């Protein structure tokens, strides 16, 4: 890496220990700017229901309310805090790593927050992270809203600003997050994230740099480039990026082993710049495991930490656990079958675990559903949510297998294949058909489609 002359003072820190040269790969990922769309009215609350009850609190329903009873039943389960659950296990391994590696005078540098309420304001979930009003991530079809002002958090980053405001400068946050999404073995409307934030003062960032008195976190009149924000000095950003990548490389080496291959992909997030995704090579394929970057200074300014700079990262606990423990289906995390849970009853959290009960023991059943769409009002996530609300965890996967446009009327028809599989026993076709008929009836009644079955 050839440094500009103004950065030569950073060479000792940026090169010891160096990151392997094979870790770098660049691919720009941009997010579109579509305006938010509205969920189908039929998936809103029934007439006469005026409030949503969550964790002992009542929230007034309105035209944005789209959370369902099946989702509300998951709130408060806190799988990441259930002793010897696989999500607890991976969380504890990450926590233990940060506790042991990052200390100051014998005390952990990072505090851990894993019991924050998943009910947040829309302002916390989006505005505090500089996510613009027209950003597609705000769509009603992608989130679970209690009302226009309150929602189930879509990411643990919703707590960043409030924790920084409390004066914390190094912390980890773990918790359940909620997103309306497709249905398959790796997607579930509730999953768990863990993220980290670390802030630095001028002294903390440059204390090991020679002639550090001449260096500053900020520069006046700077310009935003692909490599830095307007207010940041290039020296500060290079050290932040190095510290961030070194921290995360140490983490995945701890989790996956010393021989793991890592590469970095440049990407875009509204709340960090520059931003990166980390990929690891696992069983011959590159797998994205986390997103990270230098925190937007505007976010820190609004949280009262304008004299500091920082980095942040976020990772999915299910994705890591599925890979590390060979868990084939994300629904298994919600199983209460002791044959599943007992496999994670280990005395040492660092002990290797490999899930031993193959999913193929219980065969899947496939049923197709075809219907004419009602027009532009059809939102695919509404159909997935309807299937979830009726079939629950009996539904393993929903796939769009055919699309057809009528040559005369111009109407579109979709055909979906719904795969049913019980996680703990063999499912009969009679049971599956009973659920499937309910989905057919509900699709016509609630989504306005016209069945072709």
C-alpha cells in the first residue's frame, strides 16, 4: 500500500501487523431511491381493534399498523439470552472474545447491551441513522409497524444514538430484529443481530503515532470523497479503517479458525462512510458475514459526541450459527425440541458443536397456488406474510415458479410453490392440504387475487 506523503507517519501502525494482501476485493453496491409503498389494506388490523399490546405496553393502531399475532408471539422470546441456545452460544463467544482481547487496566473496554426493548420509534430506527424519508428500507411492506410512529426494530443500530448520548464510547448490542421478507431456509421474519461501536478522541486515535501533536481528527473545508467524509482528516480515516478491519479480522479468525480467508467489499450504507462488507471463504464459497464502516460524523454530532470519530459493524447471529454449527434451516432456532437444544449443552462455549439431526429425516410436501393479480396493488411481501400468518413454521419455503401475462387482457398470473415440512415429525398431505386451502381462501379474500385452482 503506497501512502501519500502526509500519511507516512502512520506507516508503522498501518503495516504492523499487516492484513494479508489477498483480503481485498472491491465491488460497489448502491441502493435505489424508490419511494415507500403501502402494504395491502387487508393485512391491517381487524375493525374494532384499537391497540397493539407488546411487552406490557399499549400502542394505538392506525393505517400503518401491520404487525400480526404470530410475530407478536415472538417478541420477548429473547433466544439470544436463553442459556445454551445456539444463538446464545455464538453471542457469548463474540462477547468473550471482546472481553478478553480489548481491556484497559484489567477491565473490558466494550460494554454489552443485550436486553434492550425491540419496540422503537420510527425516528430511532431511521432518522437517527440518517436514513432519508424516501429510502426503500422504510417501506411498510418491509417492516413491522405498530403505528406510524412506532415499530419493531429492523436493526440493532436503532440504539446507536441513545447509547452514545449516554457517554458510551465502546459497546456491543445484541437483540432480536424484525423484517417482512421472503420465505426459505435462510430467511425468517425475526432474526438476531449483534453490532459494535467504538469511538476515539484525538489522543486515543493518534497516541501511538510519532509527532501526533501535528495530527487532528478533523479538517476545515474538506470535501467528501469515496475514501472520507468532508470533516474527517485522511489520517484519521486511514487509522479508523485499519483498526476496524483488524478488529473484525481477529473476530472471524477466533470464530472460524486461523486459516480462514477474508476479503473486503466496498459498499454503501446511509450511516457509515466509507463502508465495507466482510466476506469469508467457507466450504469453497465466499459468504458475506457483516457490514461495517466509519460512522457518519453527523450522527455523532447529533448524539453529543462531535469531538470524537468512530467505527461501527453489524452481523447476523443466525447466519454465523448456521455456518459454524451446520444448522440447515433457520426455523430450527425456534424449536423447543430437546433433541435439538441438547446438542448445544456444552460446558465450554468454545467447544466445537455440529448439529447432528439431518432435516431430510422429515420429507417435504409441495403444493402450488396460482392466481391472477389484482393489478399494481399486489405486493409480494404481503403474500409471504399471509402464508406465514396461516402456515406458521410448517412452511419451509415459498418460491415463485411461473409468471404469465394474458395476451388479450394484459393481466398477470403468478404461480407459487409452497413447501411444507414439520421440524419434528413427518407431515401428512392431508394436514398440508388443510393449511393450503386456508391460504387459497385468504389470498382471495384479503389480497384481492383471483384463484386459478
